[in-house]
């Protein structure tokens, strides 16, 4: 069984930065993609950023130029560096891993609040 442990959320002022981390532990399989989704109150969960095993990057238009996704293979960890944060970035952020032949794993979610 795989566990995804997220950290790094919190309260930040507009224009500030946060770095989210997601560490995978347990029975680690080969993955197709690792990424971050977010869900704001009353809205559907949406993809924020993803990185494939071949290092292809994908970002939501709303975060391009502000957010950067990266991963550390040795630590089975994926990061999301978030800069120039805006109030509309406020949401619960979820880590997601798409395992080859197994399916998806999700983290428990971490709250990001951007407010003055």
C-alpha cells in the first residue's frame, strides 16, 4: 500500500511564496506521472501541475510562470514551488501519483490560504 504525505501548506499574504512537498512511502511502483491538484470551496478539483516519468511538464494556465513542479526520484518526493501567490490560489492542494498498471494514489490534502 502506498501512502502520500503532504506538507508545506499554510497562510500567506498575496505575492508571497510557499513550497509544497509530497513524499511517497510504502510499496512504491513505477509511476507515469506525479502532480498536484487543488479544490476551492464550491468548485471542482482541478489539475495545477504535473510531471511525467519522462519529465514532461504540464501546468494550468492560471499558474504558468508562477508555479514550478519538480521531483526527487531518490526521495520519491514531488514538490510544488508557488510564487506570486494570489487570493484565487486559495484551496486545498492534493498530491496525486498515477502508477503504471495500478491506478492513482492521493494525498490527504493541505490547505493553502492566500489572504492579507
